[in-house]
């Protein structure tokens, strides 16, 4: 039996492995959203937010959107978190 820490480390590794080196266009991300997330995001677009990406980990989907330097997350049930505890990686142009 594996410990929760080991499972978290494996999920984190798998999540990093599934990240695309080339950005997916916004329409591709839209297709990954649940209906509840689409409804919530539609509301956010009226406030000027744009969809950055969607993460799927452990059969749970989390959408990340931004407006200027503000980030929000939308869970798979459509609940919006206006104060998420996430940090985005810096883009590097090497």
C-alpha cells in the first residue's frame, strides 16, 4: 500500500509529464471544460477574463483563467475561486 505522500508525488510527476511544450489554443481548452465550468467561465468573460489552461488530475478538472495579473480557478462543479493558491511558471523564450 502506498502512502498519500507517494501518491501525491506520483500525481504531480504525471501532471508535469502531461504538460504540453507547445500551447494549446483556447478552443482546445474549451472542449476540456465541464458544462458547469463553461457556464462559470462565460460569466467571467463578461468581466474580461480569458482561459489559460485546464488541468485534469485524479479525474478532477480545474480551469485557470486570468484578467491582467489576477488569476481565478474553476473546479469541475463550476465553483469559482477568486483567490486560488497557485503559482504559474514563468515563460522562457530560449
